[in-house]
């Protein structure tokens, strides 16, 4: 028995399906999500003509004339319908249900709505009503006309009150007993369990309290008494059976989409969704292709990139594409070209350096110049250029000292040492360049 002063606060959590635009807070009255897709009309020998019969192409109805009935060539699958106003001679436009997509509605989303089985037990709250009125013996016969009229009238007046406690979950009101004692009526309010743990908790713990608050309102009771034609009325007893459903995992779910290998998953904790095989088997295509849920199971569309091309039912095989070899040979050719350039630069630099050591002069005179006209053992720092040549050959000035720069470390016996005390080492020395004389010129 519940106290009349008890009030219940209700929290309704709306949960949404992650990859769909359809709300999952309630499994009833699920709106149809219209997905409009276009595809090119293919001949009957195309790949789509071999789709399994289980895809159930939906017959299409066109408002166009016999000549322009383009929808007759379209085969929208899985409950999809042809949009006759948008379909053209070359393209079909299919309107897909909320659980499928694709040009012909041939693919299923990874997450779809999980619907509790209609045979799932209901939440029942029983209210016993005392009506201050005259008992009529005609109410003792359930098959009588008076009994039926009074029963329907009572259900009509009680339904809005029961529904007010939980509009989203309300199912119906039933009268299980009418008996004498003024008039005693036992009524049942039936509520659907939905795919929402918050809703389940509310029905099990707070629904009866909410009903008491609603029914024990003075204005509500007076209005109800007036409608039923009784003096007054009251709630004498509230009965709440032990709930048969305590968690979303106790619900028997079915998937809104009827594709192979879809399974309800309640990992979220607050609601359950149906997951497609592409969601559950993340490596079905070995991460080398895109997975699609189809009527008979998942299929893979393998990736093709610059270097590799994948193939096989699960994209488990791969071959190198022409791009791979193009890049390989391109890199090798570039490396070879770079090597040739480096070698060419090295050879050029070496030849250029040798040419600039004594430009325009044969190697023979360069040696003479080095041996006879350079004085490394003197204090000569700079020299003047010889006339009309630009070569540093003459007019070198400096002092030569055998004491400071002895050519030998030891001047012992048998070594001649010239006496240069009276030699003017600053005198200019001019030497005529040797000339080759032919025998007949002598």
C-alpha cells in the first residue's frame, strides 16, 4: 500500500543510436528515415541483377505515363521504393528505410534499432476503485449489455489517467473484476517495457507512486465520479506484482533490419542496439578495404593505392601496382644521374685547377720558373712582373744568407762554401728565355 503523500519524480533519458538519425529512446512508432539515393540504371546483365532473392526488391509504383515509366527498370532493395518524380531515364532514385543505404538500398548501417519482442511481459499496476453508487444486478453478468456498456465507459474514463503516468510506455487499461459493495472495480494499467534502462527503472519503482498522485487528486476524483454517475469514489488498494523485467538484458530483442549476422548489443548499459558484422568484426577486411553489411553477410571493397592493390574475399592478398615500380625506377634513375653529375663536377674541377696554376705556359717553363726564378730561402716577399708577360719572373729583391738558411746542416771538410761577401745580392738578374734553334739555322 502506498502513502497518498508520496510523490515521484520521473527522469526520462533519451538515448540515440550512434550512427543513425533515429532516436532509440523508444522502440514504438519508430519514424521512417527517408534516404534518397541515385544510381545509374544498369542492363539486366549487370552485377546487380545477380543479387540474392532474399534482398526482396520492392515493387515500385509510378505515376508517370507508360512511355516515361522509368521506375519499372529500377529495383530498389530491402524495403526501398523508387521515387518516380526524381528517377530519370539513366538514373534510379531510391528512398531507403532508416536502416539501409546505398544507391539501391543494398547496404545496412552498422548500428540499427533493437526492438523488444511484442511478447515481452508488460508492467502491470492494479488499482482497486470504490464507487459510491447503487449496485445493479445486470453488472453480475459479464456477457450482458449493461455490463459491457458500464465496462467500456469505465475504461474510457480511466485510460487518460493511466496514460498520464507514462505516455511513452502506456499500452492499455483492462477491468478484471466488478463486484458488489456499492461498486468495486479492479482495473489494470498495462505498460510496455522499452529499450531504455531509465524507463525500465521508472516503471518498476515509480509508476505506482505516480498513479496514486494522479488518482488521489480531488478534482480528478470529482470529475471521474461525475462522468460515471456515482456519488464519489476512492482508491482502496494498489497492487504492483514483482516485475519480470529488471534490466534491458532481460528483454527479448529483435533487429529492425533483417540482414544476416546482426546481433543485439547492450554494452552501453542504458539501451541496446543491433550491430552489424562489419562493426563486430573490425578486421574482417584486414584493414585493407571497406566493409559493407549486405543481406547475406558482410563483403569487402578492397583499397587500391599508388603502390599496392589488395584483393581477395577479405582483402588478404596484395600485389605491387605499376606506381610502385615507377617510383622505384625513378629513384634509381635519379640516383644514377646524381652520381654522373658528381663525377663530372669532380673531373671538371681538377682539370680547371691544373689549368690555372700557370695559364698559357707549357709545363716545361713552369718547372724552370719554379726551379730557377723562385728563391724560397731568401727574404723576398713580393716580386715584380716581367715586362709584357704578367709573370713574376724578374725584379725580385731580397737578401740570401747561408748563415740563416744553410743548405746543409753540416759544413765539414770537403764541402765548399762560397764567399759571397762581395757579391751584390740585390743586383737585378736578367736571363734570356732559351730558344730552340733548328740545325739548318746554325
